[in-house]
């Protein structure tokens, strides 16, 4: 592995190891926070639009059973509620409860505060350049992964 690749993977690894969970209320895990964010940011600004379990699984890139386990945990904590589709009882939708909305908002404020503090001494143009570079890098990586996936499928 080249030194650039090695350094890049080290930086990504250090990001993944950061204890972001210290910013979350004790009652939720990082996985639950991510799930709450997905539910809360579907549709309108107030998080009033429901999302199906299957759409949530797709958005989170996990299996439906994995989402269902998280849903049970969030439901026990009164952070979400489920409703069955009246037109097709096989479909279940989830929404945030008022408590879920409150915890999501509180957690997002903590996350935003952390990022703002970390960026405080950076010049705005450097921040913009960093975001542009990361966005371009992610796009190129995604393109390469798709090419390689297609290459495997054609073999």
C-alpha cells in the first residue's frame, strides 16, 4: 500500500474511532441516533412524514431484520411509533414521537456544536475547499466501486 493510501486509511480509521457517543444522551446508541436521524429527516421539516421499514433499511444500508431490532429498542424507549398501512397491512411505517424529536434535536445540536468548534479556527475558504475535495473524492471512490462491482458481475 502506498504511503498516501496508508495515511488516508489511517485518517478514516481515526474518524471512525472517535467517541461521538459522548455527545448523545445516555439512553440512545450511535446506531439508534443514526436511525432517528433517518426517520426525522424524511419529508417535511417537522419530521411528520413516516417512512417504511424497508425504505429505512435501504437508506441505512442494513437488512430489514436489523432495522426491526433497532425499531423495537426505539419503541421501548418511546422514541418512535409504528403504524400499519391501512391500504396494505404488510407495510409498516415509523414516525418519531415527541420525545424522539426532542432527543434528535438535542443530539443534533451537540453534533453541530462539536463541528463548529472544530472548524472555528479554520478559514472559510479552507473549509469550503476541504468539503469540495471530500465530495470529489467520495464521488470518484463511488464510481470506482461501481465499476468494480460491474466487473465482478460480468465474470
